[in-house]
C-alpha cells in the first residue's frame, strides 16, 4: 500500500515536472514569437521613418526649386513690365513672356510626381490593429477625415488659373497706360 502511494506520488511528481517543462518551453516559444514581432515592427518603423525623411527632403528641395523658379519668373515679368511702362518694349512682348511662363509652369508640374509614395507600391501594414489607439491617433484620424484639402492636380490648375488672371490683368493695365 505504501509502495502504491509512493509510486502514485512519484508519478504525480513526474507528471507535474513534465507539465512545468512543457509550460517553460511553451513560454519560451511565445517569448520568441513576440520578440520576432517586435523586431519586425521596429524594422518596419525604421523603414517608414527613412521613407518619410526622404519624402520630406524631396519636398523641401522641390519647394526650394519652385521658389527659385518663381523668383526668376517674377524678375523677368517685372523687368518686362518696366520696359513696357517706360516705352522701351511692346506690350505684346509681355504677353509672349506670360505665355512662356504659363507653358513652363505647366510642363514642370506635369513632370513631377505628386509624392514619393506615388513612385512606391503600396505596402500593407502587417501590424494593423496591433497598436493601441490613443486619443492622439483618434484625433489625427478625425482631422484627416475633416480636412478640406485640395488635391494636388486641382491646386496646380488653380495656381495656373490665378497666374493667367494676374498676367491678363497686368497686360490690360499696361495697355491702358
């Protein structure tokens, strides 16, 4: 009887020890999986940050180029306007300059892609739903949904329209003088 009890206790202890070993192995696998997930998320975040930095740099360079181009166009128009104003040039020259500026603006805007993301294929976020949604992300989403942003194509068209109106007004003022 004591032998049976001791065998039963030994079996129970053996089973308990095996259960603990399996639990430890299971926890190790879970921890390894979590570690891999975190490393993958870090890699994806780093890649995203790099892409955003590159896009920001490209945008800053594009804005700088645009400012420089607008400055030179403005200087050319002002000098042409002064020449017409002083009588050294024909108003038709200003019209030609206006057409050149509008054509070059259209050509430049059609060459540039809308953003860096337009050149890159869309990647699915494999961690969608994992991150905890905080108030700030909820606010960002609300702001994103409520923004009245004009698409880039429409903005370019609006700028072209405003420039052509400005140039035509300028020419009409010159012709009146």
